[in-house]
C-alpha cells in the first residue's frame, strides 16, 4: 500500500489559507546535528568587538589603583586623627598627629610632646605610618602639618587647617581638614 508522504512532511500552520509549512516538522531529520555547523566569521568578529568595548571601559578602572590608594590613605589619616582626639578625651592628656612631608612621608600619633610617640596596640611599635610604600605606594604628603587635641577634644594646634595628600603631587588630591573649634575631621 502506497500513500503520499507529502502531507506527512508538511504539517500546515493553524491558518488553513496559509501554505507555509510549519518549520518544526518540515524536515524530520533536522534533529541530527550538522558536523559542519559552527560560528561564522562575522559572529566571531562581533564577539571580539564586544569584548574590546567592554575592555575599554574596564581597563581605566583597573589602572586607577593609585587613586584608590590615595582614597584609602585619606580615610586612614582621617581615622588616625579621630583616634588621637579620642585618646585625648579618654586619657585627659593632650594627643596629636604630626605629619612629615617629603622625603619621609610619615605621620605619627604622639602624647604630650611630638617626641613621645604612642605605642601602636596592633604592632607593639611606635605609632608611625609610612606612606609612599606598601599599601600606600605612590601616595605622598604635600606639606608638613600638626594637629593637637586637648582633654575636651578641641584642637589646641592645627584647628582650622588641613593636610593634603596626593599621587606624587598630581591628581587625585585629597585634603583632610580639622575644624577649628569642634575638631571635626572631613575629607575633600
């Protein structure tokens, strides 16, 4: 018994007036993968172009490490100034921070006089922070500065002034300011 397989191969869409066969059933062997199928050259070029565009946006963020270091150093300095203020209040003795610009690029927290550097409770050594090395590589203090707080946390020396740090004198530049009467520390 022979029958016409033409209708078996072409199942039509729901619209009876349409003569377009349903592509899902047009070729019953369409489920067999083609060993010669793959990506065309145009598709590969488009992928490479998209990756280059994405890399163009990401690369400046990766190379901006020095800017991140300047921001981290400014937050560390701000926290250490507040720490000196809190020590002055809790111990009822004057505490301060002294900044030494180039060539040393260091700052220290002291008690009473600048020659009495406090002990860093974490390292057990003198509380002196070295910039332009390690985590703060490339970060420099642009000028010397000193701020000292009394037993009430008010600045005795250096209130209303600031210390500026930068990437070797270039952008980004951060200024850490200590308010004159309150000793509030801010970063600009």
